[in-house]
C-alpha cells in the first residue's frame, strides 16, 4: 500500500507552483489572447503558419529553458523514471493520440478550460483523470508492473 513520503512532501512549493502556473496562464490569455495549451502550441510549430511561429517558439523555449536556468541557481531534483524506453515511447504515443482526440491536453483543458468554466474542458479533464487512474490500477494491481 503506497504511503505519502512525508519528509519529501512539499505542499507550499506545490501551492506556489500552482499559483505561478495559474498566473502565467491568465497573463497569456489576457496579453496574447490565446490559450496556453501546450499540445496546441507545439502542434502549431509542426504545421507552421505565417506570423505564428515566433510566439510559439518562445513559449516552447521557455518551457525547456526555465528548468535549465533554474538549475544554474539551485540543485534540480533527481529524475527517477520507473519505466523502460518502450513503455515511455508507447505512453508518449498514447498521450499524443489522446490530445488529438480530446482536442487539447491537460494544460489547455485542465488549467485554462476549467478556469473559463468550459463544460467540454470539464469532461475532457475528467476523462484524463479517469484514464490515468485506470492505467495505474491496471499496471500496478492487475499486471503487477510498478
């Protein structure tokens, strides 16, 4: 039975991170008029449109560059992934297919869509969460794969 790792539980850091995500999503929509859905931003880079590339590239560069800059001033936590490359590739493929079918990802629906009280985003977010819970249950309890 999993338990909370109390010595490493950081509710204040998590709260601060959530506030920063919310503020940045709100600023993005207010200042740019666009939803900060990562799959949509990245998808737009893969099918370029004139005058649309600079802000998308800056957005993705910020997502990748921010942890690198943070790492210059603080120690980054060690990444621990308990899965093989095949599992990661399959998971990434399934997430990509899911974002296409769901017309967005957790950042677009779960953060921005719910903040706008979008019923479609509520259904999508509930579907994301249900799929995640079902996947963990099957992988850990039925197939005994940690």
